[in-house]
C-alpha cells in the first residue's frame, strides 16, 4: 500500500528505530496502527517484510541532503 493519509512531515527530531539516524520513512502498521520510523537504509532493508503489513508507507527520502 502506498497511501499517506494525513501524513505528518518528518523532521530532524524523528529518529530511526533501528539505528537512531534521522528518519525519512514512516510505516504505520495496519494491524495495530503502530508506527515505525526508519532511515533510508533500514527502510530499504526491511521493505519486503513490512510493505505487506503497512497501512501507510510515508517515504520522504527525496529530502535527504536538502
């Protein structure tokens, strides 16, 4: 699923749940409504497993280096 329903913009205070780097991807899980935040690296590394479970996948990786 690729929808971003009323997605809040990610900023420098949002940190990757895996490594603590700045988060550029927010995943909202369909089953629980829980939210996971990832840097670009960890989002790519976990995408195949998480996409089928995601209600929304907010990808702001185009903002890297901006």
